[in-house]
């Protein structure tokens, strides 16, 4: 079993939903990011999503766009992101790590080289938002052959005719985008998410994780009752941004403050089922 499969299997036995956190690689600096990454498991994070900074993040809202810009300005590269994962793995060989982003940096790195380097670093899964199922030969199938899960997004506009195509080569888990639009915009009702999750689970045995628009422990707890996991990204990134000085550098206590917020989210998600 992969790390992702093991983690979801364990959580299922414990009757808990997964808490998945998103952080942008290199934000606000590579050093601070490394410290934050190391602290996430102790804060209760079950799966870590790491954003790969890119100059044209079309699916991301302002908070994550700004995080990517800060990371790029601080010198973050794809190689440094993989190095950060490798460093994390020296102290944690259990927490699944998923890289999330766009195809361009991977293409520039070279698909074969990227998959080799990602596997060696300890990456478990990929979410590449601008590669549709029709392009599975580009990265999805090679990634799965390399032992890296390829996690697909389903949305409120993914109808019953489209859903089987989306699920065909998906592995690890299904990421249900609970709203239409960019990250951090609005939020969906629990009832709407429950209906959508049920529709997806009728077509797959994979866990279904819900993200986009989840900003508070209360929202996370509500969704944890109807899904296999909950993702929080923009709210965490906003918390990082709120602990920067006038020059954009990290204030003292940034990592402590961010991990405390993450812990409050994780506890709410984990306790949602009693």
C-alpha cells in the first residue's frame, strides 16, 4: 500500500475524516517553509498538499496567487521544492505528501526526470489542475507507472456523463472542488457537498476529499461528517500572510501561530464524527 492508501485506511478504522492542509512551497521563505512543513504532522495534518509556485496560476484565488509570488521572489524553484520534501522525509516517512500545481514547471523539468526526482524525494501524489483526462498520456499514466498517485479534481459541473472519464485513471483519492471558480471564493452548503460526494462514491471506491472554500474549524467539521477528508488552503495561506512584516519577511512566531491555527482545524475535522 502507498502512504496515501495506508493513511486513509487507518483513518477509516478510526472513523475519522482526513485533515489535508495546503501550503505553498517556499512561502514566505524557503527556510520558514521548511520549518512549517516539519510542524504540520504534529499539528494534526494527515495529508500535506504542497503548492508548486507558478507564474500563471489560473485556478487560484488572490491568497494563493500572492503566496506563489512571495515564494518565487524568495527564490523557490521546483528543485528546491523537491529538496524540501526530501529533507522532510528524513524525519517523517509516514505522512503522505501531494504536490499540487500546473504542468508547465513539470514539463520544463522534463516528465521522466521529474517523476524520478519526485519519487526519490518521497512524493506520494500529484494534482495537476490543467491536465484533463484526455491528456493522461502526458503525465498521469507515467506517474502511476512510477508509483505516484495521480489525483483528479471533480467539480459541481462534472456531470454523470463526464464523471467516469474523470475517475478512470485517478488514484489515491478524488478531490471534490465544492464550488465553481477559484480557490478561496465562497463556500458550498453541507447538503450540496453530501449529495455530490454520494454521487462520486457511487462510481468509485476511492476516498473523496472536499476542498475550496473551507476557512473555519466549523466548516471543516461540517464537511468531515459527509466526506472522507477536508482540505484547507487559502485560510492557512492567509494566516501566513498575516504574520509578515512590512518588508514581507516572517515575523517572530509565524510558524507557531500558523501551526496553532492548523491544529484547531485538524481537531475540528477529527472530532466531527464523535
